[in-house]
């Protein structure tokens, strides 16, 4: 019996780095944000590898995600060498962040990350804490200079003005931000932060593509495939989606293989479904 041949996933340059990644990546949410779901988590990671994903997302804050990856990479070091592994730290001091990075290495069974991200920057107080002497930003810069990570980035989904400040002020290679129809209506991340990142040649990674599943409305034609296509139609480098099952991974891969950019009219039709609900659908921003 012949082995199934899959069409390769399209690749795109990761900002100014010269490295190429797939247009879709495995998010750190979904089954990876659990504990003690070893078989299911490994099946999701293995399916992503089979489908040709190159970008794999994680964070210490995502429950057992780093341990799940470690259970695969420790058995298959050759697979780890062929992918782009990202993780994060939400610590705000240099020493705490570096300890986080060492724990990440131990949990994943690796000695270097491809992307290490300052996680979940929310306020100007956050920015100041990260920037000051002894702040975590210095750990990220040091980690890149020493080769512990190839690239560094920042993530945020609370306040676009704060994330834009980080993108503008810091020596970063990437930003992770929300990309979905609600964001195109509310404004901020996609019309301010994203252009600021693009101007600096940074990679832009889209998250909150499905709104943690809250945006799925099959009766209105809003299914996962629609939202993934919408996100990929924005000027982003790639999008990451957390998956709970191998079938969800395959759906994400199929969306990437079949991708055709939405026309302005198609995008407007999707936006119209969300327009009556306004800003409250951007629940991940916290209080407005």
C-alpha cells in the first residue's frame, strides 16, 4: 500500500531573519494547555509534524505544553532540528526570566529556542518594569546574543497602544497579536501595531484566530475554515491555532493548502456577522 503523499505547506520568510516557516503553526493552546493528556497531546504534535508544520508554539504558562513537546523531541531529536520552536516567559526581571528559560530547556529537552518571547505585555507599568536595569528585556537580549535563542519577540492581546510601544522601542524580531474579524472592527492591533512591526521588518504572528472557539457560528457561515482564511488574508507572516485533536490539525493544514485570499467583499461579509456585537467580543482585551 502506498504511503499518503501530502502537498507541502507554503512557506514564508519570518520577518527579516532569512528563515522560512509555514503559514500556519501549532498553537500552544488546545490540548497542549492541559496536564496529563500525554497520548492526545503527542498525537497532535506528531500529526502537525506529519502535515509539514514548521512552527510550534508554547509557553510555561500553558500548563504542560513544554513537557508535551519534550516528550516528542527527546525521542525524536531529528524532528526537533527541522522545526521552529517558540516559547515565552512572563517573568518581569532578568534573573527570573533566565531561570524560566533554563526550565524551558529542561522540560523540552533542548539547548536552544528558535524564538523566545516576552509574554503578555499589558500595561505601561509592564513596559517600564521590563526595560529598567535588572528587567527581563535584558535577559532576552542577552539570550539572543549568547545563542540560547535565535530570535526574540513580544506578545500581547490587552492594549494595542502598549504593544505598539514595545514593538517600536525594543530590538525585537517578532510580535504575536490577535488577528480575527473582531480586531478589524475594533481597531488597534491590526491598524497600528502591525504596521509598526512591518516597518521594522518584524515577523507578525496571528493568534486568537477562532476567539478561543467563541467566534464559531456555523449557522452564520462562520466555521473554523472561514476564520483561518480570514486571518491568513491579513498582512501577517503566519497564524497559530491551538488544536485539541489530530483532525483539527489536519483541518488547519488543509486550510493552508487550499488558501486563496478573501476578496474585500468576502471579508466585509464576515465582518458584518460580528459588527452588531461590537467591542465586547474582544473579550481577551479585558476591561475597555
